[in-house]
């Protein structure tokens, strides 16, 4: 791939554009992680997304960690619900993002986007002192991933077409559905970019 | 690569928790009803208190950790994180808050200090801590003690943003002043501000504090909140400003939106309309020396 001239279709001739939903949460960490994951792709950009117009030319969108009740409310306030629910690129959702992309959640305060058919439970681990780092085996990765769960959700049921890539006793913590991936933990924290690369490869990027 | 199986309360988890609060508003509440209103308005977390700072100021006497009953009532009312305040140096109050299931402990100058020499050794806890700071040296001393989040102190319970501005400018300016310094100069600066050299060097490299930095202490209006965000805050704490205003619900929603759109004056203007009276507020220059909270802890 390093010998690609950039003029053929062997890989994308132009850089890719990734957005990070920038309403609340660890937006900067997502931007930094994707910039690093795309460092070998000249012309790629990673931009914050705050308005529907920012979604137009994106190849993919990250929905960050944060408070799902707050982000859900701001999605509504900013007129982003329909544009996000109809977004056609890939979605990389972490923690609160995993709650938002589901189609069902155990909390009426959150309006989910319905992008991945699954039921999600918020705060499935308890209080912050129960937040944890653990070594996680994820389908498709040769070595375990150091996963940081912070007041994390889990998926409790999945619909058809949803692939479970990792599961722990509390529930399902990594899923793939078409171009979308959702994580109960935070691959954007801790500097291991293997899951970002897996996601980009899944998009053919 | 040998990975440990399961770990709690690591630096990454504590600082990560604080990162998830960024771009948010953390609101002081004194009962379940206020906590629900804050959550409904879009708060990212609530601070569970027995009294808001303006009332602590008015009541006088020794201000202590809230009644655990009160804290549990608030924890049970909301799904967002709940924070609680412990006195500076009072590590047993912090242990109690941790045992109650509080998501973050604020070692706070708003309460009467329990130790005039030492802050809590926050590295000994699984629960993350936020601490107040007035300048870069103070912020880095707190981080060195294990704080996972900093908030500028401002002057709590005044509804007057002037001290919050002073402290945010001091921290942001203190970091900007590091750029261009060589290693020896950074070490020299670390000595001047009584902070660990390694943390000063880290600030210089990152161009920011190594942890999330919120603003606190005097924010009363959406404009105040947007001002602090434009000055570089990662988010804001609003104490008395919401429930001492004439319309707490509208004020809470407006401040959440002002933080979200802090760089869009048209939206800040729109959300500021018709909110009624903001909290009355105090001139900080009229406070007696013993009424000033920000000088507690250094």
C-alpha cells in the first residue's frame, strides 16, 4: 500500500474525511485518535460536527463518550436527530455513543437514533468506583485490547445482522452492524488504535 | 505484552471520567427535585449539597460534608453522575462520599477546611477528585496529589464572575507563558510556581493542563458561562446561579445551550432572552477577609 501512486483505485486516491459529533464529551480525544490512525493518509481530515450541514461530505462519524442524556437533548435542540438517524457513512460509537446508536434503551430520557438494532442498558456496571480497565479479547484482533469502561453501558439484546465482537459477563460490549461499530468502552483513550484501523478497513478506507 | 486482568480507580479511568464531562454543565442541587430538574435541563452531572454556596455564606459557622441521607436521595433521583463536596484535607469525609457511591469528590474551599497544611492524598482513592485552583502552580500541586480534574475557584456564592475570570486567565496565561521555554527555563519556572517540574514540562508540551479544567465560582448567566468557555474552560460548574435565579428551569436550560454554543453570540443572545432576574450577587471587593473562600488551601 505504501507504494500506491494515489492515482489508481487500489486505495482511495484522496484523503478521507471523518467527523466527530461535538456536542458534549471526549470530542478532542476522538479527534486526536482518528488523526493518528489516519496519519499515513495524506489529505485526510478529522473535523468536529455541530450542525447538520457538517455531515454532508463525511466518510464516517464518531459519536463520542459523554453523558447520553445531555447529548440526546442537544441532538434534539440542534436539529440533528433526522440527519444523524439518516447518516449514510460509517459510525464509530463509544460509550454514550453506543447508547445513542441503539434502537432501544432502558431509559426514556434518551432518544436513540435507531442505527443499530440492539437493546442497551445504561450504567450497566454501577457507580464510577465500579468503572474498570480490563483485558478484552475482541474478534478480529490477535492480541487482547486494554479496554477502559467508564460508567459504561452494555447491549443486552441484538437484532438481526448485528455481529457480536466481544462479550463479558455483564453483557455485549463490541458490535458491528454493516459499516457501524459500537463499543461500550473507550478505544479513543489509551493510545491503542487497532480498533480505529479495523473500523476504517471495514469501510474500505 | 502482559495485561493485568481487571483494575479499578486507575489514573486513566479517573481522568477519563473527567473527560466525559467536557462541554458540559455541572449544577449544584440540594434535593431530588432540583437534581431531576438539572438532569432534565441537560446537566452532565450534579453536585449534591445541603446548601448552595450563597446559603453557606449566609449561614456562617463551620460548613461540612452534606448529610449522607441527602446525598443518597440525590443519587437515587438521577442517572447522571453525582458529585459531593468534602472539606479540604478531610479524607474521612471523602471516604464516606466514596462509600456512598458518589462518582466524583470535590475537595472544596466552599466548605471549612479541615487541614490547613495538607490536602487529601487523592492517589489513595478509587473515586476521582476535582479540586479548585487559582493559578497554574496551585492546579499542578493538586494534580500531583492525584486530582483528576481542576476547576478554577472563582469566588463561590457571589454570582460575580470576576474571580472566575481572574483564575482562568491566570491558568491559561501561565500555560501560554511556558511556550518557547527550554528545559532549564521550565524547571526554573516550576520552582517559582512551586509545582513539580515534570508536570510543568507536560503542560508546555501539551499546551494545556494534563487534566480537564472547568470554571467555577460566580457563574450566574448564560453569558458568564460562554465567557468562561471562550477563555478556555472545558466546561462549567454553576452553583448558586441556577437555584438562586428567579426561573431556575429556564436558567439551567439556557446555560447548557450557552456552553454548547459558546462561540455563537446569536444563540447565546437567543437563550438569554426573558430569563427573569439572575441571582442578586455580591461585590467581591466588599467581602471581609474571613468571608473570602478562594484563599482556603494553596
